[in-house]
């Protein structure tokens, strides 16, 4: 079966950096709490006129340059986001147009923080078909616009950013373990546009389906439940993917995990008996950028000279849905 190889990476983040001290000025919190509970020190936040597809396009162009190919050689653009600028057109179409693409297939995936790993899996499945040569994955998130800055338990966690990569066919194996626990959908959500029209008899009640009261369009999280899910689902997805790849987790050279909380990664590393040093981490500087975390980590690791061809990688994401996804392949 056809595998994949990542031949180019890129990333982009908004300029403004917000520190833990900045949060202490707007909610009842402090640097010590945020650092010890989450590992986050600063995050980039979009201010002014910046939109997600614009930073996504910059990350994508960087990935194309890195791969040394033109947008015309891309047959499919996969956008991943749970914070789209437009409900339609999709992130993929918006980025494709920014890059001057003529006619690529374009599709958007919303698997929250697992979106990038779902996109890698989807790329592999398309690339196993002769019609597709190269796939551009762009993961862009402006969590800040969906963050409730009056809720101290969530607002300190999130940052904005975009990561991208160019994926091509390879004989190297690629295996994945995708799944969900949809019964946990109420633990992490943001409402979309509410129904309502001139024929409605009464205004829509957003809590009619049993989801908690939350500020309109803002992320609501039961942090403890999500934490429990993440510490259970993440290592078990990594184990399952490694089993399919016929390797032990300790044979991995790198784990590129979703960056939700440094403590989740520490717990998973212990559970998997993989040294924490093999978990690439950028959470201290970027916070949780949902589906953009993993491709930004990979782009940074590559530029730091930490990725060497032939290394065995695991990418693993988990988040709203609740969903999880892990993939094992070679750099
Ligand atoms: N500053 C100070 N105190 C705070 C803050 C804050 N920023 N936030 C919460 N607290 C308080 C709480 O009010 C609580 O006080 P109380 O005991 O008086 O009620 C106390 O700290 C402990 O709160 P907990 O929620 O139990 O804290 P916990 O140690 O669980 O940490 C956290 C909270 C960091 C959110 C953690 O639960 C977590 O990381 N959960 C997982 C998040 C995650 O993985 N999300 C992933 C998906 S994101 C996506 O898909 C977009």
C-alpha cells in the first residue's frame, strides 16, 4: 500500500504576544497557576484585521517553498479548522485562492484538535489513487475569537496560529488509529449560528439540546472531563498505531502531540514508557492552537534540525468531539 512523505513544512503566527501577566490584568489568575497547571507562558493572539486563512496562506506558501514545488502541482488542498473565518467558502478554498491556485480539489476537516492527524490520514488515502500526486494540508486556527475572556479556566489556554505541510506519495508505511467518544460531546463545544427564520414560532433556545449555558459562539469546556479523556485516549491511540506499525512506542524517535497541557504529555509519556524528551513541545510559547499545534511543532522541529530522514514519528491529536487520532510514519 502507498504511504506518505512530508516534503515541506511551514508555519505562521500573529505578531502580538500575550503573557500570563497580561491575563492577570483581565481575570483573577497569576503566572504561577497557569505555569504549573498548564506549562503555558505566552501565546500569539491575532489583533487588528488578521483572519485565519491569511496566516494559513502564509504557512502554506512557506511549506510549498520548503518543498520546492509550485501550487500548480498540488491536486488537493485540505484545510483543518474548528474556528473558520467563513462557514462557506472553506478554509481550503480561501487559502487556495490566496496562493493563486487554479483548480485543486478543496475540502475542510473539522475534527477539532485532531484535525491535522485526520488530514494526514485522508491525504494518504487520496494519494493511494493515481489521480493525486501532492496534497497541501493547512491547519489554521484563531481560537482567540471563540475564547471567553471572562472564563479564567479556559481563556489562558488558547493561542492563534497556522501550520502547513506538503505531502507526497512514498513507499514508507503510514498507519493510523482514528476514533472518538461522541458521548463526551457536551464536555467541549462552541455553538455555531443559531437557527431562526421568519417562520419560527418562537426564538430558538440554545440550551434545548442539553448543552451547557455558554457565551454565544464561545468555547465551553469541562476541563476535568477533557483532561481524563485526553490522558486515557492519547496513549491508547499511540499504542494502537504503534501496534499496527509493528513497533514498540519506545522505538519512536519523536512524538508530535497536540499541545493542550504539558501535564497531559507528561502523564502520557509515563504511561507509554517513552522519555518525555521525545515529545516535541512548544506549549510554553504558543499555548493550545487546536489543529495547528502539530504542524507548527513539526515546522519548528525541522528548522531546529531535529528531524532527520528515516526517523520514526507519531503524530497524535485529541479534542472536541470527543475525538482522537494517531498516525505512525517515517520523516
Ligand atoms: N487561574 C487561577 N485559578 C484558576 C484558573 C486560572 N486561570 N482556572 C481555574 N482556576 C481555579 C478553579 O476555579 C478551581 O478553583 P476552586 O478549586 O476554588 O474551584 C481550581 O483552579 C482548580 O480548577 P480545576 O479545573 O480543577 O483545575 P485543573 O487542575 O483541572 O486544571 C485545566 C484546569 C488546565 C483546564 C485542565 O483541566 C486541563 O488542561 N484540561 C484539559 C484541557 C484540554 O486538553 N483541552 C483540549 C482540547 S481544546 C480544543 O479542542 C479546542
